[in-house]
């Protein structure tokens, strides 16, 4: 069930006219910022479907950039996010795509700086809720409602078991797990939602495991 109460349908406390096009968009942007781990220098946002047609009127553009600036949905600075981003030296580009997406409220966000880049695809599913459905070409389903780990690794036997063992030793319960790979034997991605938050020491222990190439907490 997508909604558990009437408050999920009404949406969160927010700046803007639409829970789907504003609050959901801000959460997509904030999740992308969290996955990138820092403020980017260059941002390219491609809007699809209804996002592409109405993003100016519904404030989807300022919401996504506000999220990338790490503003919450109710942060009054969202209305000035484009100005703030420009003042902080962030280069922002918006693209309106004619491509028909799987979901009408879809945004592809490319973040980069001199140290690296990522590409995130998010959808706004209503009531201020969102899902991240793609990360650097990997398909996934990440809501951001629970603590989550994203672990990149070589596609080798035992990699998943080693990560799960570390979590079990720290009494971290796994609520949801998905493993995605581009092709057999290549790079793979574990998405793990947990019932407990994870500290820096745990993340460092996971990073040191064989075949693990990156660990990100969301």
C-alpha cells in the first residue's frame, strides 16, 4: 500500500503549490545530493512527462535545486534556490525532454565537480513521496524513508554474504535488499534498507571488505 494515512495523501509541510511537483521534487534533489556526498559544481536536470510541461509553473525547478542545496521541503530558501545556487558558483542547466517516461513525474539529475560525477533518476509518486529508480545506469528502487546503504562491488561470489555478515555482527536488521548488475562478472550494486542507522565505523568496515569498491549511506 502506497499510502498509510490521510496525511500521506495531503503531503508534507512544504514550500510550493504541489506535493508531487514541488515537495517530491525537492526530495529527489536532496537524495541526489546525499548520494553525491557534497555540493556539486555543475548540475544538469532533464525533466520528462508532466515535469517537462509544468516545471516552471509548479516550482519543480526551484524545488529540485533547493534539494540539491540540501534544503528540506519546508525551507523558505527554496523560493530563492536558483539565485542561491548561482551565488554559490553552481552552474545549473534544465532540459525539457520529449521522451515518454515510464512515470509522468520523472527527473534525471547529473551532478559533477572536479572530483567526480553521478547520474540519478527519480520519480515523484504523490503526496510528497519519491523513489530513486536509477543510479549511474543501475536500476534500483529507493524511497529514502529508511536508512539505506548503497554498496558498489565486483560481481563475485560471497560479496553479498560478507556485507550481510558485517551488518549482522553490528545487530543491524535488513528490511529490504536488492542487487543489480550491468552484466555478469562486472560491477554490481547492493541496495540495502535497514531498521537502524549506521555509524562511520561501520561504513569504514564495509569499505575494507574484499571486492567492495564504494559505500554510501543515505
